[in-house]
C-alpha cells in the first residue's frame, strides 16, 4: 500500500487541479461507483436528521464538482425524502469542457440524472424529485414492487428500471445504470444504501469530508449494514481548508489496475 499522501492546502489548488484530483478513470468500461459523504469529527452523519448542517464552503465546492464530473447521481429513497431531493443543477460550461477532455461531464452541458434506489417504488410522484425542472429521474426498483407504484412514477415522468427480484444489489444497480450507458456514478447516500454497497463489494471510491465540529446526539454513521465486510482502501489525497475542513479521497486498490 502506498504511503498516506501529505496534506495539501485547498487554497493552493485551482479548479483544474481539483478536477485532476477527483477525475473518474478515463472512459470507464463499466460503471465506476463513487460515494460522497460528510461527517462531523465525532462521526455524526446528520444534524437534526439532515446532512446540510455539516456542510462547509469547501464541502459544498467539492459536492458541486463531483456532480459536474458524474453521469448520474445515485441515492436511496430515504435520503431523497429526508433531504427533499430535486433535479441536479450543475455548471453547464464546465460539463462541456470536461466532456471534451474525456473527464466526464456532458457534450451539451446537461446535468447528471438522479437515480433513486427504491425496492418498492414507494415514492411520492408529487415530490420535488418529479416536479423540479431538470433531467428525467431514474427509479431503480424490483419486480416485487407493485405495478401501481411503478405506473404512478412513470406517469410522473420517471424512467423505471427493474433491478432485481426483491432487492437492488450493487450488481443489479450497476447493470441498470450500464443499460443507460451511465458509468460515472456518484452515490450521495444514505447510510443504508452505502452499507448495502459495501456488503456487496460495490464501492470503488469514497470521497469523505470531515466537518470541523462536534455534534453529539444520536446521529448515525455514514454506512449501516447487518453484515460487516472490511474493505481495504488506498488514500488518494487529503486536502485542508482554512476553517479546518478535511477533504479525503479513498479508492479500492484494484480499481485502477
């Protein structure tokens, strides 16, 4: 395993530097699954039930960049409800440039689509996910979900993909996204989905922000699963902002060969 990289001051980096640090593998041949989370120093993943209370300017900058680089934003149904997800809104000119350089983005500058994992397709068709102006959302669900639920979401404008019989596994999620040629995947949670992906050995990359605050309370951790599966990760970089925010990126050792 390579040594832990030295910390770099975020203020010393240009946007192009950050693009290079966070770029996906060039022209991935299969979906590459990156997870992005923010946590407090004491491990809290939310404040009063939402992650927004942990955000810092540095975290928001990287959050936006990761979306600019991605083809699709993957998220669990519980997080969609808790965080009131709508369509993704990104920097169209940057996405055009990223695409021209083979680093992600989109040739027309179109934002990444939102893909929601919901085993029962139990989402509110009147919610912001379906009413917000933007790219058509994708719902990854199962054969066990009711036809009525699926139809309501299709009628609300979603593209519904059956990705499993009773559960959406990492393999079936990848297959569903691959069917749409969406290979630069950014998962924004929640903890249950992240835990399932770890249990399925489905995580290629973790971008973790440590927010410079203590929270206490009963907030959970970033990944929750009935099964523990230690997965060795390689540190790719560690960035520090002037307010104490720590931005790290970790990758499975085998993902780049």
